[in-house]
C-alpha cells in the first residue's frame, strides 16, 4: 500500500500561486519567478503534481517563429479544490493547546 504524504511547503506555494488565476495556462519560467522556486525544485514538482492529477500540462507551440515549444500548466478542478483548502487552512488562526498535566 502506498503511503499518502502531505504537500511540501514548495508544492503548497506553487498551488496557491496557480490558484490566483486557476484557468490560465502558465509557463514554468513564469512560475519560477513568481514563486521563487529554482528549476531543480520546480520542474520535478510540476511533473509530480501533474501525475497526481492536480495539474494539467500540455505542449504549446511558440508565439513567434524560431522559438521552441514549451510546456504550460494549470490547475485541474481537483487541484483547485486542494489549493482552496490550503488557502482556507492558512487563514485559520493557530490554536495552541497545552498538554494535559502542564500549567
């Protein structure tokens, strides 16, 4: 049985950035600039999130001739649900509870 892990802080940052414009296709380079994630973190993360059905990914032909095709990414409906849940969790105040038997 495969163990489900929580999202890393980097994955959460990326999903929240994509949730700002959820239906817009975004290039990895732009996401790197906006999130501050380095390419060695960002691109494997984009592939992993795509494999988990949180992101759609597709190749796009260049706008200008002489440029290579590029991958673009956007949230899936499931990815948007996860991102909204993350955003809601971040807005909740943190409640610190004392352990039993402590003052």
